């Protein structure tokens, strides 16, 4: 089998990472340091879509000219489409993953329409490309989460032990999504959903490869860490005036830590949607080293299908 085609930047990156890895293998502390470095690099690579969107939000917030012929929000829609097209053209995302991300885009936009009608948050700037009170770029913020989950699943070669039956995860995701709407009229069952999540995923582990050695982490810890990362990204987005919560109407401040719970539950929906593309695979019982040679740190995004 021939090796997948690599882009020049990827080949250059592999060359220098391979040389750094050779140096790092000389001592235990440097091996662990290199592994941590690779973990961060792969995380950043998985966040490519979301990172590009945050960069667009900040750049347009700081430097968007008042006399521009296109509104800032409309430019963000065009920019998001360009990022998505580039990722597909450069094979950084498969069409199957793009379809799952699109579904998440739709799911997020529907929730945006409902939440803005009920005053949960607002989009303060004018635009043409919008549905009701919701500019179309907002759906891409949800899509960024789906893109991250899909890419990290593949880039880290994630597999599982004690993954719950798929139908139970679909039921949980549906209940979480319905509660995002229903709690405006009915009792909020969020605590029950947290308990159900712990019951389903509490004994599970996921396995991943930062560099060469397989590592593992409990499901719930992984979900919490990603939710925390999204919460930090949300603070950057609200600072960039992408949207505004009622409590921020008199000036920007950090988003309430309570939102962390919402992002944690949204992670459940994200994982379930991505599992339609990347079906959860069982980790082998005896796996310690990734079958990749020492000189190939591995950042490949090329699709073979």
C-alpha cells in the first residue's frame, strides 16, 4: 500500500518533528516533554476550524472598518464557508465528517433561533445573511465543535473501552437537546441529565496516541476538559462581540461558569453526532506503543476514501 500524499507543509513539519523526537529520546524527561508537545500540537491541529473562526472574530472586531461595504457578520459567513471549503479541498476533513458537521450546524442554528427569541442572548450587529434574529455565521460556531470532535477522533486514533450501547447515547442526546428548549416552560432536568451521563459513561475510558505510546483517560474527565476549553473560547467570542448575554449588556465580563454545564451537555450531542461517522471502536486489550516508527510523529489529515 502506497503512503498517502503529503502536503509540503506537512512533510516539512514531519521532518523537523522527527529530528526533535530523535533528540528527545535521549532522556526520560525529554521524551515525556516531547510527548506533551505533540499532544498540544495535535490538539491545535484538531482545533483548526474553531481556531480559524476565533481568529476571524477577533480580527474583525478589532479592525473592521466602519465604511466597509459588507457587514462584519456577513463577512464572517463568507469567511466560514471559505475555511470549510479549504479544509475539504486540502483533505483536512472528509466529506463524511463534513456532513456530520453540517447536521450539527443545523441543530445549533435551530437552537439559536429559539434561544434568541427567548432573550437568552442577542447578536447586536446588523447583517443581511440571517434568519430572524440569528446571523448565519452562528451555526458555524457549533460546527467548529463538531469539526474538533471529528478531527481529534481521527488524529489521536481514539478508541474506547466500555462505550455504552449506541441507542442509549442517542436517547441521552435527544433528551439533552429537548431540555435546552423545554426548560423554559417545564422543570429543568439538567441534574438528572448529568446523572444519566455519569451512569452511561462513568466506567468508560478512551485511548489515544499523543506521540507513540497509547494513553488513556476517563470519558467524563475528557468531556469536562473539552467543555472547559469551549468555555474559554466562548469568552473570547463574546469579547469579540460575536454575541452578547443579557448580563453583558453594560459591558463585557467573563461568561458565567454556569455555562460550563451547558457546554458539557452539548458535548454529549457532539459525540453522538460524530459517532455516526466514526463508529466507536474497542481498544485492544494489550496495546502500549502505536505502530508508527520513531521518526514519524504523525499529523496526517489525508483521507484515503
